[in-house]
């Protein structure tokens, strides 16, 4: 299952968090001796185009990168863990502008710092430790959300194997 369950599941989880489960997925991938090393998925929503990819078949010197782009009617937002500023907005007809962010455990900032300097998982780890310390179940990243992300990634793998879209309203065959 390779990179799909190691890396790409986080992309899928993010898509589901933002948009819910799509009616279907269509995925392609590249395979090496360890399994699927890169996966490209189209989440087949009726009114929005969503594509995500994840993999580990880059040269060693490439390094780790998290990124997304969201295109809207009058502009686009980009996050790139390897860029400064990390988060930026480009409005139609305008120039790129940094977006302020709230660092883990900090106050809102108007600076253009690099979120990756905080570690990509700083907020996630802080929330987990808070749940442990207060003995509360997480409000986000619940067991049912995690289970749904896994179900969708398994459907993506079924799509890669079959070469066809997989309907998510039907049970996924493994």
C-alpha cells in the first residue's frame, strides 16, 4: 500500500475535512518494489474539481514538502512548506500577498514567517498532548473521521488497481 497509507492518507483526510466524502474517486499511481510509491487522485465531487497527490519517489535531495493550492472565483490561495512566505493569496489582477497565520501556541501574526519552521505537525501534536493532559477525546480527528479517511484511501487503491473510478456509496472491495 506504500505511500498511499503513509503519506497520501493525510491529503485525503484534509480533502474530506474541507468537503466531505466525494461520491467517487479515480486514482492512478506509480509502483516500485515497496508498493505504490506515488498516488494521484481525483475526488469526483459534482460541482468542484479536487485533485491530490502524495508520494515518496523523489530524489533524496528533494526533501519533505507539504503544499496545496485552492483556486476561487476571484483569486487563489497557496500553501507551500518550502516557501517564504509559506501562505499567500493572489487576487485576480493583483500581486501575491502573504497571509497572516497563528503559530502553534502563539498569537495571530501579520508576519511572513515560514510555517514549516514550526514543524508541519506542531498544532496536531499540541492538540494531542492537550487531550492526553485533560483526558478529553479529540473534537477533530475522531475515530470515525479517521476510519472514513482510511475507507476512501482504500477506494483510491482499488481504483489504481482496476484503472476505473470507485463509487464510494458502494462497499470497497479489497
